RNA sequence: GCGCCCGUAGUUCAGCCCGGAUAGAACGUUGGCCUCCGGAGCCAAAGGUCACAGGUUCAAAUCCUGUCGGGCGCGCCA
């Protein structure tokens, strides 16, 4: 039980007693008690405002009620030295130093498990994140989703949830056809043909790489005369036509000329290369998935899309209009109804998405978390509507939005567009500023906050990035322990000598360490890994201050030396635990 | 036009969910600290109309309403 939980239970106990005595009615007090760390040490260690909240409805003055509450808190509590009423009616708790020393014991005992919580009660949660279309390399926008999603999944894991990480691979649909066609056209160029590349094709260099593979394996076998390829097509955008119509016609031509088998080969060449690249990229970023879920698998071999449509139909939520099949999502709070099957017989992306979410539900997750780019926010009501229509609770789905990161190089704002091929990839970012800095920087801001990422700043002025500050603290602890190993001394942890840690700097550091379990719970419940980054900075700062003032490896006082070493090892453990959660390394040396 | 997000120190951001005591931090600026375990560090100072206007409250950066400013979304696209 954490320090805070313990204190919390004392208040609950006191208030329940007051209820039994009829001082407070059951309606007024439902059991929520806010217990907060006091910001000012003159206010003690923890402060509670419950008396002020209840005073009016109880019909007493806040300070009077506070008095009664205090009287029901066990007097000889081993951890509390003083309870006082302050200001308008705060109840301030002052803790004994050994209440905190207990924390050091806990950390040294629990090690990498310190701070873990049972909050999640083994509930299973799926976190689906990144899920970028496999039409090109991940860019810096995806990086933020990756860093945030992975840190969140880690947080939920240590908060007691069973977490499943999943990447939804959009390997069906028109974008993939555009990719295949783009690859084939580049292949034709490698065969020596001269063509005009479509405005709406994928223009990145990686398309050339895939085409080169194709050319290496098949030489001219997939070649067709350019005259046939471009015969009788509508005008492309630069010629005054519609780029969408043009690319669709080109896709059809491509399928027709290559035939089913050869087209699928080109298609899978592109998909395979890009997906493997994305997977490798994420692994190198420290993000590993439990499952890569293929959109195609929703239709082959079993057609989940048809199944979910039938299920909706059976419930009477579908209707036909103008040749299309519609889902009456307005019944479930959406602002307009949505098409599931188009006039041309093709299912929409939304139909696949319904099937995917039905599939998720059938796999038995208690909680579904989707991490999406903020530009998809308008999509949330219809997915929730679908879940409701399928008979499940829409609240089992939580969609967390991540704002795009805007990259700057100094004053220059970098444009990102997959189509134009001028984006900055996640890989480039990693190679530029390093994995640790990138992951920390991404997760440092609240996810719905716009992120301005200045590459020059992150690189040239590394002081601006607190990740170094925290890692340096960890490296320093390691350095001291290396020194210890070289000495004739041996560290023995003894609870008895911890009371020697009595200076303000040491006390402040211990208090900071004691907050870790609270931060884990708070960050997990709010889905806010950024809380952890602020916390880790706080720990590092208290450590640096302590380190500057008090030497650890002192010769003359063995008991004090051991006590300080215990504190140092505990600090190292907390820093390492926290950094691990956000995917940042805890280096022994820098 | 409708919907969602954002507006806090020169800059980048916490704090807002769940109202509470003197609104915090980093960078930058200014001034100090290296016979000592790693100075990638420490100590200190200056810097605020919490976008604006109302409202609720004993108490508002926080809750409600409106206004202004910035971003995004409103397809038989994905």
C-alpha cells in the first residue's frame, strides 16, 4: 500500500465513523476524499480539503467539522506526527521521517516493480496505435503516435492492466492500388520507358527502390508498351483534368494489362517492402507490437465485413437509398447517416472499420483504446455509433487524439506530404536527434497539444532537452557505484541507519521518490505519460541538488555512507523505472 | 455555418478533468559556486491583466455563458 493510500484510508475511516454517528449523512459524503501533496512545506506533507467541501451541507463551519474529523483519526498513527487545521479549513498532515524511510525500503525490495499498481485489476485493454497506411515510410507525425501509444501501453501495464498492442494494417483499398500503380510506373521507367508520372501517384524515392527490386527480379517481364498504358485515359490534373479520376483509370489500366496474378505480385512487392520497413523502423524506435492486424484478413477467409453488415441489418439499422447501403448512425448520436456499401458495390473504409471493431469486441477486450491523429476526430461519433448498434457499450472505446507535430528547422517550417515525397521521416528524425531525445520530446507534451519540434534546437542545444538532465542523474548514480566497486567498502542496506538522512536536500529527494506510485496511477488513469516526464525531471533535480551538497562515499562515517548509498540506489531505481516506461534508456555512462 | 482542440512569464510548456492557501518549470537574461564521488551540475535574482467580458461560489487559471484569436474536421476518400 502506498503512502497516500494509507493516509487516504485514515480519512475514510474517520468520515465513516462520523456518518455512523449521524454527523454526516450518507447522501452528502459518497466516499470521495481529495488528499493532495502540500505545495508548501509549511502546510505539512499532505493536505485535505474535505471539511470545506462538506461544511455547508452539513451545516457546520469548516474548521469545526475539520476538528471532528481529526478526532476520529487514530491518534497513535505511526506515520503522522502532527495534524493541524489551517486557513479556511484545510487539514494538514505532517509525517514522521520514518514514514518516508519506509519508501526507501520499498524501492530496494520491489526494485523494477516499485510503483506498480493494481488499479487495472487485470482488465484487458487493447491499445491500437500508429496504424499508418503502408504506402510509405513513417513520418514524424506517426512518431508522436508511436511514442505516445507505447508509453501509454507501458503505463497501463504497470498500473495492473493486461495490455495488447496492435497495429491495424490498411492493406486493402484504393490507396494500396495507387501504391502498386506507382511502383509499376517507376518500373516501366527503369525498363527504359519515358512516362509522365501521375499527379496523384506516390512520388517518394522509396517507390524507385521497390521498382528496382521488381526490375531486378523480373527484368522486362512485366513491361508493356507505354502507348498501351496511357491510351485513352482522362486528363490528369496538370492538363486540367481530375487527378482522382485519372489515377483510378490508370489503376484499372494497370490491372488490365498486368492481369490478376502479375498485378497482385506488384501489389505485394510494394506492401511487403514498406510494411517490413515500418516494422523495422518502429522496432528501432523501441516499439514492438503483439499483433499486426491485416485489413484483408477481415474479408479472407471469413468475411467479417459481411458478417457485421448482416448483424446491423438484422437489428434494422441499415437502409438502402440511391443504390447505396446506409447505416442509420444518427440513431446513435452521429450527425448524419453513413454509407457502408457504395453504389458501385464496394464497401467503404467505414464498413471495414466496423468489422474491425466487432472483431476487437469478439476477442473479449474490456477496454479498447485507439490513438488517432487529431484530424480524424470527426470520425469518432460514427465508430461509437457502430459499436452501440452492434449491441456493445460505446464507452468501452476510448479514442485518444494526438495533434500533429510541426517540424521546424530554425525559423523554417518544414512541409510534410507523403505524396510529394518531401516529408521528414521518423527514421531521419531518429538519426538526427537520437532515439532517446525523440521519444522524450514526443511524450513530454500533452498529446492534444500542438507540438513544435525544432530540429536545430533539439540537436544543437541539447541543454534544452531535459532528457539529458535526467539521464545524467542516472549516469551519476552509476558512476558512484562504480567507484564503490573499486573501493574496499561494501554497501549494506540497513533500515536502522536511514534516520541519518536528515538534511533538507535528502528529505526532499526521498519525498520525491515517494511520489512515484502516485504519479504512475495519475498518469495511467488520465492516459497522460507526460506527467511522468515532469516527475522524472523533479527526481533528477532533487538528486543533483543532493549530490552537489552531500558526498556519498565518505570515509569516516560508515552508517551515514550506507544510508546515502541506499538513497542513491533507490533514486537510480526510480529513474530507471520511469525512463523505461517512456522508452528512454537509462545509461550507466554518457 | 456547425462540431472538436488550443490561448498561462521574452520563448516552449505544466497546472484545468476533481475550484482552495503566495499560479509553477525549463530555455533565454543577470549575478554567484570547480583543492571534493562526472560542472551535461549547483545556488540566487528579475520576469504574469492566466486572451477578453460577464456569471456561479466563502473561494475561479480551473466550472458556466458570450466574444476575439489560432488549428483541425464536416465525402458513396482513406
